[in-house]
C-alpha cells in the first residue's frame, strides 16, 4: 500500500486522515490526536463563533487582560475600586533623563471605550515638566491621543509613552508654561529643578 501526496503532511496540521479504498474497506490513520480529542477540539472551535466571539473581544475583557498583564510586569499596581477602571501605578523615571531615580504614583483611568480610546493619566506626587500640569498632575492628552491605537496596551503606556514624555518634553505645547520657558532658556537650571535641587 503506497500513498502519494502532492504536499507533505505535517503532524501538527493533520489530526486524522481517512482514506477510502473501496466502499467496504476504510482505512483510518490517526496521526496525532485520538478520536475523542478530535471531537472535543471540533466542539471548542464551534464555541468561538457568533455571540461568544463578541464577548471575547469586548472592551471590558480587554481591560481585564491589559490590567493583568500590567500587574504581572515589574510595575506596582494599586486598585482604587473594584471596577478595574481606576488604579495607581508606581512609575520610575527613565535612565538618562533628569527624572532618573524618581518614583511617581500615576493615576490611570480607563474610559468605557478603552482600548479604542486612550487612558487618562495623571501624576499624584509633584513632577516638574512642561507637559504636566504642576497643580493637578494631568498629562497633556495630546501626548497619548495623537499616537494611541487599540494595538497599544497599558504596559506600552509605562514602557513607551511616559518614558518618551519624560525624555523628550515638548515645550512648544506646555501645560506648565514656567517649566517650558525655563527649559528653553536654561536647560541646566531646568534639570536641577526637575531633580529638586534649587
């Protein structure tokens, strides 16, 4: 008995192959998965259609997954309430910046439309920065909104967006006009002020 195939069969691609030699004789070759597992696998594939597919990709499920991913990373996360939409994250200033060595408590609020809409971010403890309001700690929304996409997650906020904000302030679009003016006028004094050395 010889079987000719136009393409090679890979074990992971084929769970079961049946070849009919004649109506009375059928040869069943189980290559990888026993019959019971194949049936079970087919049933699971059907459950991911229709209504359940929407549940899996809903914004609340995505919020949960992103928050869990953030909690499993190196960031300390404190929940504000049970709703999983408001929490604090302890954020360390990036290396090679005047913020290095500093630790900030950042409040994160996820809108109902997250991940299609960016999170709101605010520093709880004081930070001296042109794009952060000195009194409220609010971060200039344009910093995140201009580049935000549903492909980003909460870890990206703390590993990309905030480090970039601290490494490359934008004094031409300030929330803290005094910090922006000082940065443009006297960078060394600005960096001393950032570090708290007056």
